[in-house]
C-alpha cells in the first residue's frame, strides 16, 4: 500500500486550507446572523471584513492557492443581485479583490450559480473540491476549487472557498507516484487524472482502470496502479501535440509536470473551453 509522505503532505495542506475556508464561511454567517437579529438588510460593505481572513489564507499558502473568499447566493444582499467577495494574490505580499462581470445582459456575464464548486455544496450541505479545470474567472490556470456551504438560520446563503493551483498539487504528488514499481495515477472523485507517471496519461483525462493502492483519507481522491504499461500516443498527427509535453530519460519516454508546462498563455491559445471540469 502506498504511504508516500508527499501524499500525506497534500492531504494535511488541503485540510489546513479547508480550515481557513470554514473560518471565512463562519464569519460571513456571523455577519448575516447579526443583520437578521437587528432587522437590518445585509449589504456588500458588511461582507468586506472577510478580506483579512482571505489575505491571511493567501499569505499562509503562497504560490499554492491563488484566491480565496466568499460567493453569495442570489438575493442575499440588498444592494447586489449576485456578489463575489473574492481576493487573489497579486504578489506574495499584496491582494486584490477579483472583479467579475455579474450583469446578466453582458456578453461576459459569469453566472457562478451554474458551477460545480457552487452547486455541489449547495446541494449536499458539505464541502467539496472540484477540478482540475481551467478557471477563466480568476486564475486562468488549471485549478481546484475547495468550497464549503455558508448557512444562516438554516438557509443556504452562499459558499466560502479557495482556488488551489493544480500544478502545485501535481508537483507534490509526482515523487510518491514515481516511487511505485508500476505506472500510477492520482485520480479525482470525478475520475479525472490529477497526476500521472504514464507518458500517455495526462492530467484532465478520464483515468484508466487500475488497482487502487491508496485512498487519500479526507480527500475524495485515490491512487491507482496501472495494470499494464501504456504506449504514448505517437504519429504524424500526435507528435506536434505531444512533443512539448514529453521528454526522454534513459531511452524511456517520461513526462515532466503537465500543469507546469501548460501555462495560461498556452491554455488561452490551445484549449477552447471555459470554467468547467476538463
């Protein structure tokens, strides 16, 4: 059974981020409850204090998470039909509030209520981690969104969350996967590859069948050992696509970190899809 310390590190780090996300959610719930008790309408300005918690979370996990904050359910605020109080790390020491087009009449309208990172906690009443997907709202990179429901007087009023960069998760996972005798993949709850040692299997793909050799505890992810070596996809049509993603080590094709290669510039030019699971 796989017991790599790198995988333990991933779990413990995401658990610490979840704790920070839940603190943000608790503050939003407290602010909303106070407004209810005093018969006062809840407004955008009231939610502003979560900035300090979001900044603290970003500061505690530099380079690992790219954004954090809260997203309010439609109709919760008196002065905005929809609202994101979301902060992103402009530099390691400064944060900026994310500005998103929330006008339904606009061509650039971002309806976050249709996203899985919003809908899953709304439906289940529990935290979730969605991805990897290309986040065109905030990071413009492959991302996981960790989100938890926020409730006030038993009513769902939104989610608190954080965006985790998929490249960092992959970087931490690869050493443990490479230590296995056979090719191995880290797989999300949706069955998507997060990290892989097989050259033919890249993150974002549907994971092939394999023997489960580890579950990641509180995370709904697992490590699978692939039964047989998989041949890389090669040929005149595939070579131009695969060459930038592949290298050679000792005569055997091996793949470096996929997410680190697929920069936001490459994604913008080569992958024509938006904020959705890939």
